[in-house]
């Protein structure tokens, strides 16, 4: 917290307006009935009172639910392919929660790994992620069990913390530090401000009571992988909808489809879900035709396969899959119920 | 019969005994019921073959899921907990030959209506997990947040479809767990968005729906929780021909929901599950309720009322709907 | 509604092969003139018509859909048209509730000998559609143009 700054709440709109000059500023909004990141309207900062997290995770700004990759039109000589107009505007997302910010780190690795995904990475490079420390986590949150927490800064450029009349402002990344350092609206934070922030963060952390031991989840999952009866039982109430995956901050499966009418249209990429029975049906059949295999895949991808590849658990504990699930399927209960390594038959 | 917590726990006790006995005597292979959820004021489906697990079965004003949805995918003989609305879905599935009556043991729950926690959230301005207690005594719902206590009427906090419920006590059951209940009878207050929509012009209505479906994520929760949506292969998953784009884009989102409603016409019982589970709060019940009323108005048909009735779309009368044809 | 004077509605006809399709055919061989606004798909029976086909036509930008089957009692499969009638009644009413002009969906019975009626119905529907205006329900996208697709021009 060494060089932390602060801004009075009544000055936040001014600060965002200032940033609006250089960036397209997005902030939490519930204008259409659902909490989401939307173009900031230039004045409303009421989200400081009601906002806990968005329904759509922050990934949807970088890996949108659907995007046009190129359009296909026809002229006298045949077909014409056009890339969407290039967008160079920088984008500043205000109010990203620590869980969602962390998800970006987990996704970056995937999209830069075997090949560089220009669509995702271009948006990421143009973005500034301004986090907002969690002060009122939900009962479904379990971020502290997966290397995160209500005050974690991973994936953020700047972090704000609500400390009453003021917001404490900390530059996290180089980009973020520069933005904070040169800003005249921000005042230097006092020791009292910093202490208050510390207390608030501790209190928030205490509010997170949903805890799981993820220390050896990789090994435990591996051990139980072939145990069909275990997975049958775990998946019994799953209805195979896409809520938990499409709205998961770290799920990144996508599908590519042509939306064509009369020989014209566009090629689009959209999110896909391994929970769907039609998943990967385009080359042949879904290798996971049974529901229990799909549920197993979802869990293992996050807690076994991804960690094997990238050393991190691909879950940020945001709790969306628990609180939005139609049947209250709870990933933490399932992880808790994994037999210890030595108990397994295999 | 008015609701009381004591009567409710009586039912719950009876349910646990019955369910355990059914498994012990080998009358059913599994039990489908509800157990406490992992979130506050929530329950979750319990699908089990384990007699000890029947101790976890609950009945309370939060047993929201329509469990009949699991029937076509569950093998063997099934003991299923069913509220009035669920029993209608079960009957509809029997009419459609998706399940056999003799494979079911229906544990009927005379239902007094379910509490819509999102309505409570809006009323007290708190999120689900910030609300300490929601309890019902008679026709009063008491909500506690910290030291504050507020009382609400049924029409304020019950699900819209519960307010219009026509069959709170299952007509089809093997054992009824309590005394029959009567409908809340607040149909006038249950229309939700539908009344607003009816007052609009056609263009406004269409614009309304276009706007609502802009945020559809195509998660298909509405379809997958719907007991009437049991097709092994849904038209949205067809690739040859591809009826609509399998991605969340606006005209197709709306088209998907129109077709879904048309496909479940006469089987939809207005159980409200599609609207409840929509993660982006699209008021889907304004569509399902409209369809429910249309079917009733045109053909005097109410889905899932008795196992003998022929499904709506497989039956016909020689003289009907002729005014449609020009 | 004022319209571009050149605008001509496009409509899709879903015609039962046993009666209405033959009726349309008879109109042609009898040199009866009917509006060229209709594109016809032959279906084995009006009972085969899934509401999906109707909504898909509207999605593709057709301004109206004509469904025509055998007269009550004359269905080649005995009851297909009765079942179709139920489905169509529901479809039309439901679409109307959502804000679609119900006149965009026309159902009729045309026998193999009723070429006159076929001409009448199509003309009347075209007249209706001219009054209603173009279908912009699903973003007003153009429907696939058969000629254009063939020549690639």
C-alpha cells in the first residue's frame, strides 16, 4: 500500500469522466435488469451501493459470447471476405472483482499458449482492468480456497477499495501505476486510510465461510477419474444446461459457425459449453455422450487438466456456478466429497 | 387448509418414512425429492437409492424444482415427490408415453405455494444471503434481516405461477402426504409482465421481446429444466438443416424461444421453471402463460390434468378453429 | 403504411402435395394468372407443417406464409389437416400475442380442382401483405433469392 492514493466518492464520477477522454469506460450497470459491465453513462456511480458482481463474468468483454470474425458478401466476381473494422480504442473496465480479474490471468495463458489468439489478445492489450475490492462477498463465494481472496489484486491494473467516504486507490501493474501517478484528482492516502482499508479487507475475508481444501484435488480427481458410480451420483441432478460454463469466468471453450443467408453472412465465434450434449458434435459425435462424463470433464478441466498444464486451478471461486445453477449443484460440495487418495479403489 | 410450519413438518416426517419404506421394501429403485440446498433459503433435488439419505428429504416453501424433469432420464421404478404443478407435468409425461404410470410411486405434496426469494430480495432490498430468515405462518410471510422484521402477504412474495395455481394438491398420486390444500386464488395478481404486454401495441410488444432476448445467453436452462422439453435432439442442435444459428445472437435467441413455446404448447403446465432458472431474468413466463391461456381459450385444454386425456396436438375435433381458415 | 411503390411482398406457400399443390399446378396449366410473389414448397401433408417452418420463413424475411391443405374430411391421411389446424391456430394466436400481425400467416383449404380459389387466396394475401408492409420482425434480412443463388450473379 506504499504509494496508495484516494479519491472522495463524490469525485469518482469526475475521475471516470477524466478517464473517459482516453478510454471507453465500462462500469457495473443494471439498466437492462441484470448486473453487467456496460458503457458508463457519465454520471451514475450508484453501483458502489448495490454492486456485488456481474452476471456475465469479465471474460465476456474479451471473449464475447458471440463475435464476428469476418463477413462474407458477394459481388460480380464471387465472394468477398472482410474483417470487422479494427477497433483501436482503449477500454477501461471499472469495478472488476478480484475473482474476475484473476480469471483474466488464467485465460491469458490459454490464449497465448499454443497459438496467439488475435481476437482475445488484442482486446486484452487495449484494456485497463480497474478492480474493486470485495467488501460484501456472497455466501456462494469461495475465492479464498483457490489462491484468491476479496482483496487479491492478480489481474488488475489498479485496485479501488471502498473505505467509507473515500476510495483507496492503488496502482498494481506498471500501466496502472502510471495512470494513478499522473492523476491530479487523486490525493495521497493517509496512514489512517490504509489502516481502514486493511481492516475492511480482513473483515471481508472473514465473511467468506465457504472453504474447501484444494491442496491435493488434482491427485484426488485423478484417483477417482474412472469411478463411474461416483460420477453418476455427483451428476444425477445436473440438467446439462450451460449456466455454469457460459457464465464461468474461466471457461473458454468456443465454437465457430457460419451465419449465412442466401450465400452471404458472417463467420462467428461463440462460447460453447462442455455441459451440452451437442458439444463437439461438429466433427462426429460428442465423446462424452453420458451426462456423468460431461460433469466429470467440467470439474476435471478446472481442477485437474488445467493445473497439469499451467500449474494453477482454473477456478476463481466466484461462486456463479453455485448461485445461478437451476438445481443448486455445488462444486465445492463435490470437491469436498472426493475420496481421499488412499481411499480410492484405483 | 391454511399453512402452518407444524403441518409442514408432519408432512416431511411422513415423507421420510414413506420414502425409506419404499426403498426398503424394494417398491422403488430410487427416490427423487428435495434436500436442503447449499445456499440460504434454497433446496436442491435429491436423487438417491440410499435409504439413509431419505433422512435428508425436506418439504418447505422453497422446494422450487419441478422434479418430473428427471423422469424420462431415470431408469427403473421411481418414487417421486410431487407438488400439484409437478404432478401435472408427470401426468403430461404419462400422456406422452415418456414414463409409465406403473413405474412411478407419486408422493403427493399438497402445496400451499412457494416463496419467490427474488421477490423477497426486491422487497427488502437485500440479497438472498443477507436475509436471515423467511418463514410462513398462515398467510403471512415474515422476513428477518438482522433485528429488522417485516411481514408480507402471499401475493407479494409467492411465485406468480403459484398465485394462479389451479391444482395445489396433486390429482394423481399414490400417497398424499397431507391434507388437501386450496388454491391461493390470486390469479389476477399473477400475470406479471403479461398484463403490461397486453396493454401495448403489437409493435411495442415485439420491440419488448426483441430487447429482452438481446441478453439471452443461450444456456438453454429454460429448455433443460422444462419437463415438456424431452426431445433427444432439440431443433436448435440440428445442423442439417441448421434452423437457427447456435449462438447467442438476437433474432435467433427470440426465434428459439418462440419455437420452444410452440413445441411445448399443450404440455406446458405453467410451472414457471423456465423463468425461475433464467440467469438473465428474461420474463419467460409471460410467454408460457400466454400459451397456456391460448390453448385453454381455443380448445378448452388444460395440460396434465388427467392421464386419460389425449395430448392436445395429437387430438382434434372435426368442428373447431374453422374461423382461422379463409 | 406507406410503401415504396416498387415493393412487392414475398410469400412462402407450404402446400399439401395431394390437393393444394395440384390446385396450384392446375392454375398454371389453366393459364390462370396469380401474383408471382409466392414461392412454393410442396409438403407431404399439411399435418407435416411444424410451426418451426413458419417461424423460419419469417426469420428469413418472407413477408407472409400461406399454409394450404385438403378440405376437412378430404385428407389423404384422414386426419392430417385437422391436426394442422390445431397447430396453426395456436401458432397464429401466439405470434399475435408476441406482436406479429396474424395476417402474415394464412391458412386455407384448396382442393386439386380449386385453381380459382388458389388464385384468389394468393391475390388476397398479397393484398393484405401490401397493407401490412414488409416483414422487419427479425431485422428485415433479405430472404435467399433463388434466382440470384442459381446464377451466382
